[in-house]
C-alpha cells in the first residue's frame, strides 16, 4: 500500500513538471500522428485529442511545411486552425494568409486574406477555398505571373476558379497595369502551366493608311503533340473582316512544315485605282475576295530520300504589296512554287523537281498567268567525282532533262524599234509601246505566225548530257595540277511548227593549277592557345573548246558564237531581249568558255580556339579576287571586250565585326556593281549595320546609263537593355532624283519592345512602310504565364518589315 502511494505521488509530480515546462516555453519537439511539431509552447489534451501550439510554430506533414503564430490541431478530425503569418509550403506551391482552416488529411480548407503562389503564378483574395490538392476557388481575387510588387500586370475578378497545372477561370476579369484598370472582360481563361495548350492569345492592334484601325484576336489550338495551329480573326475598319490560319506540324525530329492561309472580302481594294483602271465599269467598286496561301514542307523519308515543297500563291498581284508580311515576297518578280524529291548517296545524286512561277510584273492585278514559263518537270542525275578502279583517273557524269512550259503560246511575238540609236525589242501590242503594260488600254497581239528572226521561243524541252574525266597531279608539297576533258551534248525540242529540233555538241578541255602558302600565328608552345592560320591560294585555270557543233538557229543568237562576251554569263536581263545572242531558256544555253583563262587569288584566315577540352575551328576571314580573259573576243569584228568583270568576295566573321561583300568591277563600262553588308555588334545583342546595293544594267558593247541604276543604302541599328529593346532601319535611295516617286527614303521600319519589371510581359510596337506600299503600325501585348521571359527579337526580324 505504501509503495503504491509513492508511485502515484511520483507520477503526479512528473506530469506537473512536464506541464510546467511546456507552459514555460522550452521549445519542445514532438512527433504526433506522423506530424513533426515544433513550437515555443505546446499543450496537448489527450482526452479531446487536441494540440494547441503558440510561437514560431513549424509543422511538417506529408511533404508540407507549415508555419504560423498560433495553431489548434484536432488529431481526431485531422484539422488544424492556423492564425497569424500563416505559410504552407510544399514542393510546388506556397500558401500564405492571416487565417487558415486546413483539413490536412484531405488537403482542403479555407484561407482568409491570403494568396497562393506556384512558380511565378500567384493569385490572392479575401477568401480562398482549397477544394483539392491543386484546386482553389477565390473570392474578390487577383491573378498575376509577375514577380515584382506591385505587379506590372494582373487580372482581378469577382471569382477565380483555379487548378494549378491547368487553367484559371476568372469572372468579371479586369486587366490592370500596376493599379490602373484598362480592360474588362466578362469571362477569361488563363493558363497556370508551362506546357503548350489551347487558348486565346493576346489581341494585336494595327493602324494603316489603307486598312484603317484593325484588331485581331488569335486562338492557339494544341491539336496533338506534333501538330498545332493558330486561328485568327482580324477586323479592319476600312477593309472588312479577315480570317487567318497558320498550321504547323512535325513529322520527325528533322521534318515538318508550316501552312499559312488568309482570306478577306476587301472593301478598300474595291475602290483602289490600281484595280479599277483594269476593270469594266460594271465591276468597279465591287468588293473583291482576296486570299493568300504559303506553304513550306521538308520531309526526311526512308532510304535517304528528301521531299521538299514550297507554295506561294495570292488572289491578285497587288496582295504581296498590301500584306507584305503574309506572302513575304514583296518586290520579287515572281512567286515561286516548287516541289522536289531528292536522293543522295555517297557518290550519286537523283532529283525530280518542278517549279511553277506566278509572273508579278503585270500592271493589272488580276492579269492571267499565261505568259509565265514553268519548269515541269526537271530531272537530274549526277555522278560525283570517283576514281576509275585503282587508277588516278577520276570521272563524273551529269544528266538533266527540263520541260519548259506555260499556258500561253509557245513563243512571243516581238516588235523591234531603234530609239536614240539603241535597238529595243518588246512584245507586240496594240499601242506599239515598250511600256505597254502600264497602260490599261494596251493589249498583247499574237499574229499566229512564228518569225524566226524576231520572235522569242519560250517553251520546249532540253536534254543535257555531260561526262568528264580528270587526272589530278601533285608536284611536291605545294602545287596541284588537274587536267580535265569533258564532252557535252544538248538536245532541244520546241513546240512550234518549224525548227522543232536543235542540237549542240562540244568538247571542253581544261587545266587548272593551284598552290597553297600558309603560316601559323599565335602561341605555338601552349597546346591550348588560340592560333590563326593564314593561307594564300593562287589559282589559274585555262579552258578551251577545240570542237563545237551547233545548229544555226536564232535561238542561239543571230551572230557568231563568239559574239557574247564572258561578262554576260551571270544572268539574263531585259537587255538581252534586244541583243544579238538572244534570250534562251537560261544561262545553261550559252557557251562562254571557248578560250578562257581565269586567274584567282584566295586569302583565308582560320581560327583554332579551345572550348573546354574541345578544339573549335572557324573561318574568320576570306577574300577572293578573280578575273577572266576571253581569247575568242580577239577575233571578233567590232567592239572587243576580252576581260571579264573583276570580282571581289569578302567574308569576315569576328565576334564584334562581320561583313559579307561582293563587288563586280566592269572595266569597259567603268562601273562597279556592289552588294555589301557591314555589321558591328556586342554580346548584349546591340548592333549597327550598313548595307549597300548598287546595280547597273550592263549590256556588252554599250555604254552604261548611270542614271538608270539601283543604288540603295540601308542603315540598321539595334539596342537592348533590361527594360527596353529598340531596333530600326531605313533604306536611302541614292538615285532618288531618277525614280518615279522621288522619295529619298524608299522604306523604313522600327521595332520597340518595352519590358516592365517582373519578367512577365512585353509590349511590342512595330511601325513600318514598305517600298511603294502602305504605312502600318502594330501594337502587341505578350504576357508571360510560365515564368520564362520573352526573348528579344533578333536583328533578322527587321527583314520582315520595311523591305
């Protein structure tokens, strides 16, 4: 009995001491029902299964870390009441509030005057009801993805239903910039995840001279893992309603495609003189349905076959000028549509190709396309250079077939006049005017009879076969000599009543020699030091055609086969229509290397630097000078031009300086055609660029009209910083006094991107005017919902505007 009394007394004293220590704040730590608890003071009522905590409370339960000033936990109902500076954190989310009632077993509850943050996404409100592990219903709510305070942008609403990793559904949504309300919507759905997903994108606002004010609303459709689309409705104040679709797909890691389509009943174009001048009186003023289609496709197929497709079509020839960023070919002479299948092996090439062109040089926007010449089909086989057995002889083989076709007649009826001593040849028309297409009252004339000495053949077939044999010879360590001989045979078939078949054959001999002088600069002791290799490579090539057999036909030209100088090899221009050597299908129909010496000097600088443990090589400098001497011109009667243009190609790619330039100096015309670009840049993406394009019309044997030239200077610059990106360009016409518009600035564009604090939005302004086209202003808001700031536009973005 005495022992039992002592046991009861000792137990009472221990309980009293423990209770006193809890009350005195000894920061006890306990584990109760899988909860790890720490607080300044803790009281547990074992009968009611209630634990009361106060001061620096920290509770860890099933991956959740809970902080508060005061907590009352009911172990029986698995609920906890949290008061004062409440913070509940897990691996993905953070909940804060003044007061929280939490069912920690079911992970539901109520948050008062609090917020929920998941990554950069945060929504807050007076009352937040946690209905599931990641689901909330918020009253008097605010939503934002900005990290700054106050947020650069936010949406407020009477009620927000949110699912983290899904969407937030906001009623009576008000868009705010800072604290300023700017836009109200009755209902809004915004993403709360970074995965690609269907939903409305931010609207875009535009203003243009001919279209007026326009607003567009795009919708992104995540169709599948490999396909998606952007559907857009665009409303122009002057033009009307327009629908746009961009469809994208991936076939494998390297294959895919994009299709763009748009259509509009254009009310503004219906009143445009560019159209009405060519329409009958009964149709003038009627709205015109306008559309465009652009498609790009690339597909790596089995067995090394590659399928490529490109479509570019429009309802009228003025569409690319009115909507240049849609067709992306404003200023081109034709729209190219092309499809091909190619197969390459280690030593052979096979291809089936077809090209359909839309002639854009007509004055009438609705002109037909009967005069455009297409290449349908074009077949090619090439055997690359390969040794013959174990010998040092190398052979190659090229075989091509092209069918040149068009919807109109097989040839063009031509008229020839002499104006100011210059011979001019142009298509026969009712106005007898070389500029007949600018006059709506002029029409082409077809007399139904082919004149071999005057008319131009435009359709036919060409079969070309050329085998070649080489024998490389190496003298010592520095001189390489390659003699070669080839045979070429070309057959033509024309779709006219007479002279339907032509043939040309020749043997071509060639010997080329080159050497390489080089030196290494830099630290040659340290194996990982940056070094530079400078190479000087002189080359000389002599080509001669000892035998040529060619049918006598105006298709090859009306003069001797030596009349066309080597200078005319590069391209076929309008000046060739009146020349003695005619306009063939393309430059493959001409022979320029009958007795030709070509001299070239190449300078190359190659850098070797180390990236970690891996060496990296890059060519930082390249300069090539080349010129040819045409010996056949010495036997020509009249004007002789044996020397070709002197060509200089410069390519420099340094970290801070880049340039790519091509210069062609014509010694007999004493002019230089130039295409040059110089760019200065830094690591921040800031750059300054100057580009020169100067082209004279070169006709062998004739002086150059220097006033009839294109000479444009393009100035571009870009500036990037923490909160703003700026870039712009303008094209200055150095020959503006001779242009029809007399505009010194042909086109211009600038892009301004504003990035408010918080890394959550970007405001983009684009203002541009294309050459001879409309002035356009575009405003776009890009909100960041996934926490990844939008990157700045690259300098190449300017290429889409102001061209």
